[in-house]
């Protein structure tokens, strides 16, 4: 999944590790929008002293980034490495899993 831009993440006030991003994605899949105390649960799952407000803001950045990608405002990367291939269908499947 495309993670939030580093510049956007800095505006929230802290750095996110690759592992925290993975935990964030997993927590979003586990705690959907109807889960009571969703953002507290996501923050606890991410760890690293992330607050509920911080993970909620990070989610907002993620949604914004996804909307930009889906609207064509972000060009697809031109991968030149022979072993690197990204399937659009795979990325769409991951977005659906995250219920974005």
C-alpha cells in the first residue's frame, strides 16, 4: 500500500516506521469504521506511543493520498527494474481490504 508522504507524516508530529505502517494497515482491517473506540484500538495496535488523534490524522492523510491516486493526480511510477512489478489489481485489492 502506498504510505502517507513523509512531508505529510511530519506535519502530524512524529515519524512512522515501516513496521508501524504495517501494524496500522492491519489494525484498519481489524477495526472498521463501526468499531467502538476505533482510533484508540488502532493506536494501541500500532504502539510507539501513538495517540488516537495521531492515528486518526494519519488515516486522513492516507485517505487523501488514495483519493489523489485514484483521481489520476499521482502518476504511476515507471519501474525499470526487471524484477519489480506492481499489479494495479493487487493494489486495488489491498485498498478494499482496508475498507478505504
